[in-house]
């Protein structure tokens, strides 16, 4: 059993991860600032099962407030690994509010790294994003592709900056790091701004689904419990290994074109979608497609959930939360 700090614990991925780590026998210290991007009540509901668990504690704190605030907010008990999921997520809003995204995701991450140094915590799992690949023409995306001129949104730039910062702390202070690039995660508790969540709500409300571009853009949709399995394996890897610095894709290795996704969502909901074609949105990439062989080799990562299964799980969850 280890003690693990999960930042962004009240969010979509963080709350599932906390449940998984508790199930695996770990102690989980959760941190979140209830960023108002979507309702606090939703995030409190995400945490409900964890809050009843004896090995879980929750601490409301904002990474932007700096080292002293983190020292005050978090317990002094030993922590072996930090899983850093807290971020302002999403491409579109980052184009509208670049400074807020960079302050939160880059400065906030730096404060966390300083707190880890202060507490002599030496193992970090950092949530990066497929968006760092931008419109890199070679596919599937491999972790060793050069990315210095790839990011096409402030969100992507904030995530690549995070990866660079974790390297700096690895070099300077010997921090063991796994950076994981997640690929369009979906499933129960998914953020309301993300496509699948929006599409199911629109269908349920009898509204047309917006298709940005001609419908051929594609995403490597990954079911949340598959992503969480990759993170849990990453935590175990960090606990076992010394002198680690690696970057991994946690995707599904199967890009789904937008029109195919909408069709699959329609089948999961039992309705035929009406479409409303719109121009591409600024900052959006054409395709995401993960080469997952490195994560398979290092962690034994192997996503299990088909799109049809994952969509059923999502629709079931949304119907329960709406009733
Ligand atoms: N969902 C995806 O498809 C996806 C894809 C790639 C990467 N990611 C990354 O995975 C992580 C989790 O994403 P998610 O979809 O669960 O998002 P989410 O918004 O549901 O969760 C993020 C959580 O972080 C918290 N947070 C934000 N800023 C904070 C701060 N300054 N201090 C403390 N807490 C803060 C928020 O309140 C929220 O609960 C993020 O880093 C995101 O960038 C997600």
C-alpha cells in the first residue's frame, strides 16, 4: 500500500482514478479547487463514493496559490506518488482565455513541483494530452516525434510546457516522472464540454448535432476506465522503478471519424441524429491517433472497451443523473 496524492481528484478522470487506487489498497489524498468550468455540485457528486472510504481524505486548495498555501492545505503524512491531473482542460476555451490556461496549467504545475521538492516527494505521474501532437502529419503519433512547432492551441502549449517542466525537475532534482498523453477520454462523469456528452444531451433534447468541418476529423476515443487502468499501472511502475523519465501515449489506437461517432451515439441513444454542419473550430486538430506500443511494453497497458460498450455506459450514467 502506498499514499498517493491525486490533484484534480473531483474531476472526471480524477474521481474514477481515486476509486481505482482505493480499490487497489492505496491511501488516497485528494486535492481540487472546484474550478467553476462546470458545476461544483457535479464534482461533489463525483467524490461521493470516495468520501465514504476510510483511506480517503479530501483537501480543497488551488495550485495557483503557491507553495505556502499547499503546505497549509495538505497533511504532513508521507506521500509516495503524486498523480497530477488538475488543469483547466479543453482546447476551445483556451483559445478564448489563454492567460488563464497558462497560469493554471503552467504556474500551477510549477507550484506543485516546488511543493514536491519541499516535501521530498520523488515520484510524479503527469497528465498530458494528445493535443501536443497538433497536426503532426505522420500517424499514428509516437512519443519520440519532434513537437517544438506542433501545438496549435494554448491548452496544448500548456501541456507540452508541463512535460518540459517535469523534465527540468527530473534533471535538477532527480524527480521520477511518467508523462502520459491521454487521448479524448469519455465515459461516465465525462466533462459536459466534451463532444460525446454534448451530443447525447442534444439528442435527448431533440436538437441537431453540430458537425464542425466536413465530419472527417477523427479522435482516438479512450474509455475512462482504460485510461485509469493505464494510470494505475503507471503508479505501480513508479513505485517499483528508480531513475525514471518517460512519456507515454494512453490512447486506444483506433481513430473514429466524427460522422461515425455521431452514428454510434445515435445507436446508443436509440435515435437518428439530425446534423448541423459548422466551420472547423480554432485550435482543433484534424485527427488524433495513438501508437500505444510503448505503454504496452512498459506498463502492459491494453485498452479493453469498445466504443459501443463505452457509449452504453455513458448513456446509462447520464440517464441516471438526469432522472
Ligand atoms: N478528458 C480528456 O479527454 C483529457 C484528454 C487529455 C488530457 N486530459 C487531462 O487530464 C486531466 C483531467 O481531465 P478531466 O477531463 O478529468 O478534467 P476535469 O475538469 O473534469 O478535472 C480537472 C480537475 O482539476 C481541478 N483543477 C483545475 N485547476 C485546478 C487548480 N488550480 N488547483 C486545484 N485543482 C484544479 C478542477 O476543479 C477539476 O475538478 C487534465 O489535466 C486534462 O488536461 C484530459
